[in-house]
C-alpha cells in the first residue's frame, strides 16, 4: 500500500479504478461497504481511499472535535489489511475548508484519470460550508461515465451504524456492541514507550502504549489480546487508568502480555480489548496490588 499527502497526479493513480471518499473514523461496517463495495465488490488492488489527516471539526469547530476511534496510524493499518492499494491523507486546513466543491472535483479528475467508480456514504458533504453533496457529485460522475456508489446505511439492531454511535458504545464499555458495529474486536494501536518499571517490580512487566486513538473505554482492567510486529499474538491483561496505588495523575494504557518476555519499546503493538474484568482500585500496598494482578491474569 502506498500513502500520499496530496492530490498531485502520479503514476500509481493511473491504475486506480475505484475511489472512496470520507473521513472514515473507526472503519466500521458501513465504511467497509463504501470502500470495498457490496454485491459487486471493488478490487482492493485498484482502489484508493481519500481521507483527511485530521478531523475537519478540529479546524472548523475545535470545541466539537470528537475523540477519534482510529487515529491515522491505526486507520492506515486497517486499510492495509483490507488490501487497499493507495491512500491519500490530505491535510485539512483553512484553505481546504474554503475550497469550492467544483474545484475539489477538478482535483479528483486530474489526480485519478481512470476512475470507474466513486463511493461515498449516505450523508457525504464536501467543499466550502459543506455546500457540495451527493447530488452534485452524482452529476459530476454522470458527465464522465463514472458510477456513483452511494449505498444505504448498514444497520445494527435496526439503526444506522455510525462513528458517533460507536463512540457512545465505547464510552459506555459496551464492547460487544462496539465489535459488532466495527466488524472486528475493538482495539487500540500505537507504539510501546518506556514506563516507570513498576510492573516489573511487581513481577508483572507491562508494555506502555502511546496511541493517537482517542476514544477509550471506561477506566478499568480488561482482558484482551496483544498483536505484535512479528505477527504473533498473546493473551493479555490491560489496565487503562491512573495507577491510583502510586498516586498517578496521568492516564496510561499498560498491558501485561501473558507468556511473553522481551523488550517491546519502540515497536508497534495493537491491543484488542475484549472483556471488562474490574474497576481500577487503589490498594494499600504493592503486595496487595500484585496479589490482585495475579488473580486478574488467572481470570483470562
């Protein structure tokens, strides 16, 4: 998979036949339908996804910026597993926000000269003041003999799957509902960074995750699975919280990989958060905490 940050024409674009447009936070089942097609699937090796590096609300209305389910590195990881050939991650800035819809479509025509299909979600809008809509895009496609794929929403329990609905499920700790709407286990992806070493002192070393995924489940201890760079995976216990036993004040994501030994600092890691175990608790001393961690691990 190749990744670009502009719509400047380049040779890879000449092989692209299908283009999906959207921010695609979470890459849920509705997004998958837009990107990969339905009854007549798009060939992922000839499909490009055009998205933005940052959520448009981070520029237009920062106070309304939603917590991202999938930061950009996580989004790219998922698209690569789907076999997508090309991803364009445009910066969203004041210039882009003021761009006329027709000018944006002109960029698409120049950048992707061999399109057969353009895909967008049901409520897709673009251009200055969101003045471009599916109708305008459809007229543009019709004039170039391009098929507009604008599928109906994908439903879960009778209601449309959306990124905002998934955020609510994550925040409420409804992991089964979250996984059902995503079409995969809820996970966080990032880089392992140095910690303070307390896990090792307790006898349960942890990998501390730094991630651009912003939407987190409630503070607590969870059972999960860690997926490593070498394509191995390990059951794990995950603590999302503030380490109250040590009077911590900064949120951390710490993962103990069961049956693993080694140094993961600097490596990428994905942790699937599968099941809630307990609330985060302040213990009287380190031994009490170690005893509880032992119980947590043996409950997985």
